[in-house]
C-alpha cells in the first residue's frame, strides 16, 4: 500500500474517522492539524487561546500558526504517515512541499473524500462539536470551496489524487480507500 498520504475533503467528510482506521490497520503515523489545534485549546496554551475563537467561528487558523505546530512534527516523521486536514490552503501546500523535500519523503497519494453539502451538514449537526453550528458549518463549507478545493487541481496536476465517494457505511468507505491505495 502507498505509505505517505494526505487526506483532503470538506468538513465532515469523514477525514478524521477514516484516517484513524487506516493508520491503525496499516501502522501509519497520523497527524491531524484539527486534533493538534484542539489539544492546544484544551491545554489553554497561548496558541490555544488565540486559536479557540478562530475555530469556533469556522475560520481557518493562519498558515503561519498551523505551520508552527506541524513543522517540528513533520521533521520527526518516518515510516508511513497520513496528514489529515493539512494542507488546507495553497501556501500550506507549498510550505509542505519544501519541508518534505528537505526530509526526502515525497507524497505518494492524496485521498479526496467527497460528499454533498446536505449530508455534510446533517453529520456535523449530529456530531455537535463547538464549531458545529449550522451557520458556522455553512461558512466552513464556503471557505473549503474558496481556500482548500483549489488543492485538488494542484495535486491532480501531479497525478496524485484518488477520489473516494464519502457517502455510505464507514467500513465500506474504508475498503474503498484501501483499494485505491494498492
Ligand atoms: P478538522 O478537525 O480537520 O475536522 P473536520 O474537517 O470538521 O472533520 P472531518 O472531515 O475530519 O470529519 P469527521 O471524521 O470528524 O478541522 C476543524 C477545524 O480546525 C477547521 O474548521 C479549522 O478551523 C481548523 N484547522 C484544522 N486544520 C487546519 C489547517 N491545516 N489550516 C487552518 N485551519 C485548520 O466526521 C464528521 C462526523 O461524521 C463525525 O461525527 C463522524 O462520526 C461522522 N461520520 C464520519 N463518517 C461517517 C459515515 N460514513 N457515515 C455517517 N457518519 C459519519
């Protein structure tokens, strides 16, 4: 199976859900920027205090803040890994490419999980995290289209994108993802 992976997709597509499964089953290191940021918020670090309000409004945290928390972890990566929810903007993708080149670990594949907005909204409202309010979700979906969706073209040009239908049973989606990475 391909070993150095990115997960892309709109909020609520199931990136986190599928990333945990895939990493557990295949011994990959899982790096989720959403989880790292929420850990900072929970620990009330200066970065967490700055970040909490941004996340609750459904905004993207600034590229420089995100990069400051992933940079050190990226340089520690070895073996297989999965970056979940990062990069989310073109500047983040460009910075990532420089960092991966330095450690000589190119991306093998980008898994794009697709799902329509109505199902996304339903799922996130059911999850009920502090950033899962309907108006905030709609704002996050708009930001996804504006800032993150252009990454699909970026990685398509490199022939890396595997598109996965994100609707259906969690286990069935997990099999689709594994199949696409053989
Ligand atoms: P993330 O933590 O990345 O989360 P997400 O996009 O909201 O959700 P994900 O796609 O992982 O869905 P999940 O599996 O949980 O981002 C949160 C925030 O952090 C961002 O809005 C931003 O503020 C900040 N952030 C993170 N990374 C950043 C970056 N690089 N730059 C800037 N800001 C950044 O699934 C959602 C729900 O659906 C769950 O309840 C799950 O149980 C359910 N579900 C999953 N699969 C299902 C299925 N097949 N059927 C039914 N339900 C399912």
